[in-house]
């Protein structure tokens, strides 16, 4: 069965709108993901093409040039991307997070302008993290200062996924009139400098970069959510990022499961296939279970988004936390099953092993997700 067929079958959504784009994406990526990973770069024409087809932020409503997919449909598509290439999925997550931020925090005219651009081939990244504000985003020191009809942005963002490809960066910071804000900064503006992160552990082609903002002046019409609490603004954007990363982890788990099962079924040691050695079979069982559990958690979270359920936030946290943990564990198990056959660059499980570990760090580390889940549990007691 082809990768595409497997992905669409597992969603149980035969005939859904993602089937044709998923098949096309599988063709476009082909066996190139490893080369992109080694080179540390994705083809920009591919990114722009996917962007112009609306596929990097497919939940954007049709009225704004998007595909208007449900969260569930886009989640399945994101898993498909994640199974092919986590760097590409990372770019998709950043674009989706930028679009969601505009959708949630923007006024009507801002939504009309920016969403059209984000579904028209322009690429975007989102900057929260700073040298002294990682898990603790309340420590952010970037400032967005009102000055007549403009705002002036000063700050330093780190590890901004996709910034190396981006036309626009959505920058979060403190707003001079009180509270926080996000501002859409064109990367070509005077005062913006983008420097690639050298040699990332994984998702090596995702275009991670530091973004330096030195007295960058943009029109006030680029400011989103002015004056709202910084924590609220950030939480809104992060929620989308978590959901997207969680679905990406589903893709990693499926790819690792398939590679491990294929290898264990064909490689013989001690006169029988590896899969018939019970300790190896246990790894396979954990991979099968992990992929299934992560899928169910992500489907639940996306259904909550699609129905506007108040459970969206917590179900997304659950999905992200558990899918990332399962992906990191599952990728390690897949490398163990393949052993020397998977212990080098160029094998999908080796790439997954490096990529999956990062999923436990981004969009709220495993520890921060656990802290939030525990807080929720205590609050729920009343
Ligand atoms: P720290 O905050 O220094 O934490 C170090 C360790 O301590 C972690 O294990 C953390 O979980 C733990 N820890 C910290 N505080 C607590 C606590 N209160 N309780 C328990 N444990 C705690 N940022 C962006 O703005 N945009 C992006 O697109 C983006 N993409 C990224 C992509 C990658 C591949 C990576 C690696 C990072 C990316 N980041 C991005 C940054 C990312 O969000 C941060 O790395 C993350 O928030 C953790 O911050 P930190 O690295 O500074 O770790």
C-alpha cells in the first residue's frame, strides 16, 4: 500500500478533500527528504507552491483564499506531511500558526489582507522565544512601541522555525500602551536581520533562525491584539502550534512503525525473522500502540476544535504532550529494531529519531505541558 493510501485509510475518510493533495505531496517529496535534511534546506519553490495552493494553512476559511478544511482534515494531512518530512511539516506548522494568529487576533481588514497573502504563496514564521524567555514567555523583553501611525519594534527572537524562508514574521512582545501585542513584520523591513541556527539536532531543513529587530518601523495596521494580556495572546497561537505538532508526531510514529515492521518481518537472525523474537515483537507492539493512541488523541483534539468545544485547549495539550512523548520513544524503538541498518543518516528512522526528540521541546516542552495538565486537574477539583 502506498504511503498516501495508508495515510488516508487510517483517517477513515475515503473521498475526503485531502486525498488528492496528499498524493501530490507524496510525489513532490518522493525520496528527497533525506537530501533536504542533509543539505539543511527545503526548496523554496516547493514551499511557495504549497503555500499558494493553501496547503500550508489549509484551515483558513474559503472567504480569505483558504481551503476551509476542518481541523480534523488538516490534522490528517499534517500527519501525512510529518510522515514524509518533519522539516516540511515544521514549516506547515509555522504558517498555520501565523494564519491562526491573524484569524484569532486580527480585525476584519487585517484578516482580509494577511490571510490572502498567507494563502497566496507568501511564507510566515512566528517568534515568541528570546534568549532569556524560553519556557517562561512572561520574561519576553521585545517591545512594540506606538509612535504616531507606526509602531517601532525592538527585540531578539531565537529558534524561529521557518524564519529563514519567511516573508513575514509574526512577532510577539510588550505593547507600549499596556499589555502585549503581536505585530506582522515584513522580513525585508529596515532593521530586520535573520541568522540561521547552525546545525540543529533535527528538522534540519526547517529554516530555524534568530531574528534581530532593531528599531523596525511598521504601520500600526500590522499590530494584532494590541493591549490584550501577553499570556493570552501567546496561548492562542501556541494552541494551534501544539495541535499541528501533535499531528506531525502521528506521522513520525506511522513512518517508524512501518519501517520497523518491514525490517523485522524480513531480516532473519537465529534462523527466523526478527519479528518472531518476542523482545523485538514488543518494540513493534509499542509502535503500533503508540501510533494508534496518538491518532486517537489528535482526532479528539481536532474534533473539539471543529465543534468549538471548551475542551479544545486541554485536549490539545493532552494530544501534544502524549504524541511527542510517544514519537520520541517510538523513534528510539524503531532505531533499536533496525539496529545497524537504521543507525546512520539516510535512514528514515535515524532522521525520525533526531526530529522526534525536538517535538518534546517545542510548543511547550513536555515538562511545561505536564505542569499545565496538572494545574488543570487541580482546578477541575473546584
Ligand atoms: P528552557 O526554558 O531553558 O528550559 C530548559 C528545560 O527546563 C526544559 O526541559 C524545560 O521543560 C524545563 N523547564 C523550564 N521551566 C520549567 C518549569 N517551570 N517546570 C518544569 N520544567 C521546566 N520559538 C519560537 O518562538 N518560534 C518557533 O518557531 C520555535 N521553533 C522551535 C523549533 C525548535 C526545533 C526548537 C528546539 C525550539 C523552537 N523554539 C521556537 C523555541 C522553543 O519554543 C523553546 O526552545 C522552548 O520553549 C523551551 O525553551 P528553552 O529552550 O529556552 O528551554
